[in-house]
């Protein structure tokens, strides 16, 4: 299970100011802290970037690449920003992962084709065309089948697809019920689609809202092993939550078919 840092977000005032003023130092500091904490990939969450999207995303990618060789995820709904980030990723051994597309018509038309053009992996969200979260497993699978059909039609290889079943906040009316479906989808999707499907889950989504930190951490630490046991490939999470990372490493050690080593914890 690859641990992806979700700590580089433009919603953070220090990051927003750094992007606006093209000041690399705060971004570089944040990335170094993420890598030191145990991140195995960095999610560059730039938001929609309505102003100067190409320049801002290129700046972000170049700045992050200046201090790490970890894989990158380009997390934005702006296709111009995604393409600029893919072009700027000159030092990456593999293209950044596009995060991501859904059945929303605009994303199918403008974001999905970028995965083929740049030979990049791409995350597909299990959302309806109007961006609603399906609740039951059957509905999630129905969306996954339609998403895969669109993915295939774009001429992409199966190993480029990463499915995000979209973890819901537990405070939603059907949040717990939906997240039970998320676990089943992760466990069963490879059998349904007929190939080894990579998956990703946003762990922080689980506790969206004003929740005491202790309870937030308890929910993360409880849910992550459930997802790991179902076969989750990538966990998008706050890497500064030390205990959650320790639990993730322990899950990997217990689920790895290889020889156990205490050094891996």
C-alpha cells in the first residue's frame, strides 16, 4: 500500500501565498517534511486554479521536483493545469498520476484524453455524471463498469487505471453505509473487471468537518486496516498523523507475502 501525502494543499494559507508570489521555499519545506514523515508519493492539490492555471501548476511541479523524486499526483479539476503539470514533470521517472476524472461529461472530454496523450496513470472516481456519490455497492459497481467502458474507449491500458471509490464523511446520513460499500468494491472490483485493479482512498475524507483530533485519529486508525485488508493499493492521507502511518506500515508487514522484518515498521 503506497502512502500518498495529502498535505500539499492550496487551501493552506502558507501554500496559497507561496504559489501567488512564486516563492518556492514554503512548498519545498512542506515537501521535505512529508518525505521525512514517510510519504511515498506527493499529491499536489492545487484546487481548480481559475487564474493562470498553467503557470501556477508548472511552478508547483517544478518546485516539488526540486526537492524530491517521489511520484506525484496532479490533483485539480482544471485540464489546462493538469497538462501544464505533465509538461513540467521533466525529472520524474514516470509521468505524474492524473487525479482525476469521473463520468462528468467535461472530465471525460477534457481530462481523460490527457492520460493517453502523456502515457499517464489516471484516477477514476466512482461518482455519477452529476457528481453524486452512489450509496450501495451495486450502484458503485454500476458506475465502475460505466467508468471502465469510457476508459477503454479512450484507448488506455488497464494498468493506467486507478479507481477511487470515494470515501464519504461518516457524518453524512449514509456515510457509514457507503463506506461499507467502498470496502466491498475494493475487495471485489478486480474479479468483476477481470484484471488487477489499482485502488486509492482518501482517508482524510472520513472525518471531514469539525471533529476533535483524538476522535479523528481514532477513525482513521480503525478504518485504514479495514481498507488494507480489502486490498487497497494507495492511501491518500495526512502523513503528519504519525500513528496512522505506523498502522499503515504494520498492515503492509502483515499482508505482505514475503518474509517479515521488524525493520519495515
